């Protein structure tokens, strides 16, 4: 499983690569001790995350002379740290059992539990989940039913059945496995599809294409701003304009002249734009604002889920406790916002605003209150380079659309800007590294999905029950002294 979903083909081919890797991993770990299985799981995780997340080195090469030396440390540290979750899964799943059935079931259940932990522990990092290999394939509707962790569980369950079926005397399982897979694919035809709405508001997605090493250069800031203004003012006038994250390169308190120019360019259409702001009671915020024709701010949202070590330093208060106030001052970043993140935007309706990193957390998309009509992702993927990073980020936006049954509007600084329907299908898009704009119409939302109503709780209940049954069965085998039981 050393090839990641960022390396493979689209849809079914990508899922088959991951499925094959899972089957081989389960079979390879069968004859290992718990300690050996843990090291094996760590090595698998190191390879998987090392390849999938190799884009993490890109920010260090924005200023390579100062930060380039940190790139190898970052990729090895991140991949090795995330691989610890897999090490725990393989080690604990293999503990005390060599049964051809019990061992793969235990490892598989522990792996799903480890992935759930990875998505939540230390603010969570649910990037490169196994289930994302299914997006664009015939069974990606599973995200609407059981969410990303449930879809991973289904994928791993199929791998367990295939692994067990390869053992001598269990070929009878192959027909059953084929029936399960055929049923999953067939069910996709019964999944509702969103309808097109030719009367929907016309939304303009603006992509100024500001490379990260130039984005904050005083000589280039006016160039990128004028690009966005020209795109906003182009004919025919849209009903709404969306700019990407931090596309207004000044603080909100200093932005009156900028906002007036944005308002005039909109010609009656509100402009949803990314900006930074200073709040005396909290500090700096990474924000989104709705700019009216007269340059006034009609609505505001402050990003809530910040990037660890990118937008803030975790546990930095510890340095203050021990007297290192200088470290605290250097490590100050953004402050998290509050509220639900849903704004009433003229020309669009109720929109859940997601600023970059926020779009990778499925459980945080809609938290109580009135259901939004559309998800809006404003991001600056210039940090990710032109490799798999921006494509993986777009893939996760597609997952959020399927999970919630809501269309997605994605405005990215350097790409990929796109409109996504409520079934996760990409409509029009702008490629990486291209300046321009895109006029799109938002498709209709689907009825609330099962996942949007139930969340991860059903999957967690099944996972806990499976781990409990495996544990009970393992103890019974140990008491009977039949470590080779089938």
C-alpha cells in the first residue's frame, strides 16, 4: 500500500490499488508476533503517509534559503508520527491471536479505530483517509450513508473477506464477496442525483493566481489585487463574486480604500472575500467578509479550526509558564473564531463558509442550527505547490459535498477553483496555476443525508462491538489453549 490516493488513477482504479494493498498487508501480518506486527504497521504507515503527504515540504521551499533544511525533518516527522497510529493498530490487532479469521478482523477493526483517532487527537489530521480512494467511483455514495470512517470500514471489511478467501479451503467465500461488491455498486444507481437549476444565481469564482513566494511581496500585491478586480468587473455582471482566502492583502481595519474598490467592481453584486483582521480582545483572525456595493461589510466570519504550527503553535502557553515570554511572542498566530460559520449571503442564500483547513473535518461542517444551502470553500493552496496537495484538497471538498448532500463552491488562490454538485461531481473548474474567473450556477441540494443526521455514532457503535467481540473471542481461545483455532 505504498502508493497513495494522490498517486493513482481516478475512481475504481485508485480504490483497487488501496484494496490490494490492504489485502497484502493483512496477509503479511498474519504470521507476525504483536511486536513484529507493530513495526510492520509503522513501516506501512511511514511509506503511505510519506508518499501521500510529500507535498508538506512545499511551504519550506517558499523561502528555501531560510527554511529548506527543515523539509526532510517535516516529512519524516509527520509521516513517522502518523505511522504510530498504524503501528498501534497492527500491534494491538495482532495481540494474542493467530487465527486466520480472528487476526485480520482484529487488525482491520483496530486500523479503523486508529484512523478515527488520527482524525481527532491533537486537533486531528484526517488527511489521506483510506476511504478517499473511493471518491469518483461507483460506491462513493457510501459517504452520504456512513461518512468517511464508515466508508473506510467498508473498504477494509472487503479486504478482510478477500484476505480470508485466499486461504485454502475458504474459496466458498469468493461468491459471497462478489455478491457484496455487486450489491454496493448496484446501490449506487438508486442514489438520488441533484437536478440542475438554470434559474439559480450566477456565481463568479475568482482565481488571481498569486504564487506563495510573491503573494505578500509589496511590488506584487497590487498586481494580484488588480487581477481580482478585473475579474470581478468583467461582463456580464454576476449575482455574487467569491474571492479566495486572504485575497485582500491588508488588515480589515486598514482596508477602506480596498473595500470601496471591490464594491464598485461588483456593480451591485456582493463580494465574499478573504482577509485578515485584528480584534483587540482576541488578536489576529483569518476571516471572510461580505463586501457590499458601497464598500461596507455586511457579514463576517472568523476561521475557527486553525492549522497547528501553521496558524498557531499548540501548547505555547507552557513556554510562558516557565518564563520564556520571548518564545510566546514569536509563536503568536491567529486566534480561533466563534459561531457556526453559516452566513446569509445575498445572491446565494445560507452558506457555510469553510476557510482552507476547515474543509477537511467532516464532523464540523454542519453543527446544529439551520441547514445551509451550499458550502463555500475559500482556500490558498499555493502553499501546497502544484503536486498532489491541491488535488487531494479538492478531493476532500468532493467528499464533504457527498456527506452533506450539498453543492460546493470552491475559490482557490492558485487553483483548483471549481463548482461541485451535491453528489460530489465536479462541474466547471479552473486548473492549477492559471489566473482567471469562472461563472457557475449552483445545483440544487439533496435532502439531508443519513450521515448528516447521524454522524459517526453508528460506525463507532459497530466498531466498539467488533473490537469487543474480537477481545472476548481472543480470551476464549487463550483459555482453551487453542491458539490455532479457526
